[in-house]
């Protein structure tokens, strides 16, 4: 696969076709000015064409974007310090590097975009960029210290991170109050990342995978530049409930940005559910699960939702377990605890306010108070990793932890025994593994955490190997054992069903869980360990990465079959994706066609088409009635209103239009003119089934605030337009299943529509009206040469289907003009769309002005 990049942003701004430079696959030189790529030699032997040669092996390219590159940098000096250089190496502990190893080099070529942990002087940035690109396929993003501080330590750590961990900024001390300059820094950094991606992306072929909340608006910048970019986003932190998320002043900007991705990944269903709830409450979006995949329809695009917790790198962990220095450290820990008849419990946590370290210490205190027999036998080793953030909250957590440790050790300690051993200095990975290997139980009691891989590492460490088994005095063939006490508020908890799950705030419950773990029989510990190890070893980081990319590829498969264009400004930008044949109905085109045709059929839905769905007053306006009456008086026209409303309501509303044809209750009742009798499209229905349906709908109405029952002559509808969107949708699904089961033997159909669940006689559809109208015109010897059909919801799709299929039959004139038009840009059987009812009103007025030239102009919108 050949790397091609847009090298001239002016081409994008002017709308011209982008030109592709002939760029070497490795891109020989990069400069740090955003969006520009340095010249390359024109030597044919050193360059490749824009299309891959048949002899080259094609691999999918993935651009992984994260806040930090998986790179370690060390400054080295030579010649007595006269020259300065850098030494770079992979960061083996980085999840992004483990992800690449899990994918394998044969199938994927991986590029990285992100920041370095070290500050690089501007004079060295070009050289560093060149080295990292050529050696590691990394594109560094350089930020000034001030900008990085405002972006990362400011907006990310003070505002997003606390809120996403369920902390409301009720006061300046509780989480960070929204600060617009920090938000502006966050947006600026995301744009810088987008410019860096521009330097290496081949927008037609490459996959882009963005990681975590540091880059949540990046999808908008990329989608704006490349409408069809294959874009995945994975959130490694929790996603808060909608009540908490909606307190963000920039809530819509962040949510719209995420919806510019093709695939959005979460660790747990809870996080995904909260995200979907926000989409429903803020934008009115609904989601569907089809064949196991969850999808959100958003302006014609389907955004897939992926629920899969990340795993660990099994190969790396097992290689560390085999190191000689790991064995030495294990021996040291055994001498410190097991050889002195101490049972070791282990806690490993980052130093922050959400890890619940103090709660764990208090639980240890409670255990020793209520079970004094464990005093002198049980030791809790608490490893406190360095804090990632800054601020006084970190200092307060550290001070509280130390004070609690001192108090408990003073109360229960004695010469040669301290119940709590606190380790604050940074440990190397192999040292941490040694503690895992010896610990009888691992405790993770975070009050809120995205995933937390500590339990996974513990389980694999306890599985061990032959040499470690010998050190521990275990037979190699003997079953291994481990115990976990996990907070129910961390991402890995649902995956480890054999753990003892606890509410970390309940000190007594955590102490009881610790007691249970200590007392549990070895046979049960072995069964729990076996179950956990089987899951962790099969759901490693490679499994996670491959599964995510397979779903991303599946989601993006239809990109080439869609027309895409962008709408909206700034962070409100989104892409509309529609079928190649789906286009906006042009006023000039339809009016010119209308003028030259002689036998016209016009079918119009009412709610959501002639009248906005959210209108309080549902009746037609005087302007609407005047326009319809003008169209009906034209002898070349047959105009039908096709609605789900009752015939009584429609007759009253459209009384001024004497010649208007009306189809009520989805076409069950039809009246061709006001002075004619109502007819039925099917034999008279027996509505005994209503006695079954009404009590069921009444039950759901009583339990769903804002819902109502719409009783029609031949149908019943349960409307939940004014109910809570999440609860209303949930109740509607339940009601649909309930009604389908109780009406299985009745001659009716149960269907869900826009904020409604309807029960109506079998065979009734708006398609019957369209079929009858076209057949009647053909029988009169005036087959339709102009058909206009406009509707907005699922029930109108039946009309679109009928008039589209009639083009191949005798019911319309040869070479007739067909206009099936839906409201809004969305998937539909219609080939045209108009944006909203106001555009439809202008269209109808334009047609009326042709039928009667003295019709006054349509009032312009202010």
C-alpha cells in the first residue's frame, strides 16, 4: 500500500480536486510546520506511483493516535558535552506498543502520532521527527510547555477526568469548574494532532484509531478534511451517566465530535449505555442492535458501538516472569513474608482520588479489629504508583494514606510485624510482578476506574512457571490458585466473575470479603483462578485490537457506496452520507416538469411533512389550506392527503378544500371528494381485538409519564413523544413484544413508528392508497405522467415502494416523471429529500403558483 497525503490545504479550501505528490512509503523527511511535507527526490528508483504495483505486498495501514507516543527518550552527550543528541527506544509497557505486537507485522503496518514525554528544543524537532519516523514510524506532535500544561494538566485532568469519573464540580475544590481558555487550548491541541495526521495519511485506504478522552474532538477535524476517512475511537475511561455528562457546557461539541467516528469503543456496557442515553436525550438519536452489532443512525451514517474490555500482553508478561531478576525478587519477597509465616494481601494503585486506597486501609483495620486472630499473620502490601496528575487533591490523598498507615501500624503493629507495608518508590515491572506472584489475594477497591489491568496481571503472575513454582514450593502439575477482591465500579469487574465483588465505600463489606478470601478452601480458589486465567489468556490485547479493527473495517465497508458532504460550522460539523442516487429535490427541476405534464398524482403525508412533528397545534395553517385548495382546483391534478389521523379529524381540518382526496388511518378509509362517501380499502374490520389491546396500553400509559393512547376507529396507537426518551423507548419495545404475544392469533399487525406503537388491521398500508390512485387514473384513460409523493416516516416508505415499482408497470404513462421525496437526509426508498416541512411548504406553494399564476409569493423566513 502506498502512502499518499494531501500536501496542499488550499486545494481543500477552494474545493478543487486534491493533488497527490509522489511520496516515498517511508516519507523521507518531515518538517514541523503543520500540514506541510518536505520535498522528495524525483529519482524514479526512490519514489513510487500513486497506485501500488502488482509486485508489492499490500498491507493495511493503521495510524494510531494517542496523547503519548510509545517511545522512551534519553538525552545523551558526546565529545565532552559539545554536541547533544537523543537516544530513543520503545516503551515496552505502553498499551499502544502491545497493541501493535498483538496485531502482528504481517497484516498491518502501524504508524503512531502523539507527544513525547520529554521536552524537545525547537532546534532539534526536525531531526527528532526524522529519526522517529524512519526508525519507529512515529510522528511526534510538539507542543509548547504552556500549551501542554493548559491542555493536559488543565482541561484533561482538571475538568474531563474528574467529570468522567462521576465528580460534579459543585465547588472549585470538587473537580474543575469549566474554564473556557483551557477548553480553547484543548481544541487547539486536537487541531495540531489533525495537522500531524495529515502528513502521513492516505485518506482512502488508511484506518485511523484514536485513543482516549485527550483527543475527543479530533474526529471532527479529520472528518471535516476527509469525509470518508475510516475512523475509530476508543475511550479508556468511564463515560458518565447522562445527568452528569450534560453538566458540561461544551457537551454537544464533544458528543458531535465522537459521532464523527465510524466506530466508538467502550470497556463495558454501562459506559456504552450512558453514551447512548446522551445521544438519545441531547440529539433524539436512537440505536438498534442488528445481528449482535449496536448501531446509531446519524445523518445517513451508521456509527457502530463496540463493547470489549482491553486485555494484557501475555507474551510480554510471561517473558518477564521468566527473567532471572524476577526470580531473585520473588525469593526476596518470600523471605520477607512467607518464610515469616505472613499471609500477604496486595494492593497496587495509582496515587489519585478515585483509587480508594484509604478505603482499603480502613477495611484492613476493620478486619484486624473484628478478627483479631489474623493479627500478626496478615500483611497488606500497598504499592502506590506515582500520580499522573497534579494538584492539591493528590497531596491530600497521599497525606491521608500515610496518616492512616501510621495509625493502623501503631495500633496493631509489634516488633517484627507491621500490618501494612507501604511502598511509595516507583517499582520496575518485574518487581511488581514478584509481589503479584507471592500475594495470596489482590485487592482493587477503586471507587471509579475505566478498566484497571492490575487483576489481569495478578492472575497471569499467579499462573507462574516451573521455576517460580519451585521457589514457592508448588508442584508444577498442581492447579494454581488466586483470589481477587474487586470493586464493582471498575471496568474489569464484569469480566472476572469469580472475584469477590464489593462496594468499596462499604468498609464492613470489604473487610468481610478479605476474611472470605483468607478462609476460602484451596479447591475453590483453584476453580476461580482457572476460570479467570482461561478468560485473561484468550482475551489478550491482541484479541482486543483485532476485534476492534475487524469491526472498524466492517463499519467502513459501505463508504465507497455513499455520497458524502459536510454541513455545519466549527465543532458542529457533521457529514451527511447518502446513497449515490439520493439527492435533494431541486425546485426548478420539479416545477419545469410540473408545467409540461398533463395528468398529475400528488400524495402527501401530514404529520412531519406538511406540519412539523413537534407542533403543539396540529391543525393545518390557513396558508397550507390555501395552497392545497389551489392545487386541487387544477384539473390536471389529483391530490391525496394520506395520514394516520381519523377521518373525522381530517374532514374537519380540510373542510375548505372541497376537491381534496383524503386517506385516513393509513389508508383504511378513503374519500375522493368532500361530497362523496367514505370507502374502505379492505373489508370492514372486526375490532374485537381492541378489548385485548386497550388494557395493555392503559397499563403502559399509567407507568410512563407523558405517554397517551390514540384511539381510532380501526387502530390504536400508544404515543410517547412527550415521555422521557430513554424510558419511553424502553417501554415501547416492551409494549411491542407484549402486544405481539397477546395478538398472535388476531388479524392485526403491531408496528413501531416515530414515538408511537400502533396496532392496525392486517394489510392496511399507505401503499394501498398509492396503488389505488394510480390504477384509477389509468382506468380513466389518463395515466399519471407526473407523480409526487412526500412523507417523513416508516409508514410512508410503503408509498415510495409502490410508486417506484410502478415505473415498470402499465399503471402510469410511459416516461412518466416520478418524485418520491422523504423529509430529512436519511436512508429511504425515496430518491429525493427536502430538509424540513418549511421547504415542503415552499415547494407546494411553487407548484400552486404554476396552477394559478396570480398566487401571492411565499413569505420569506426572517
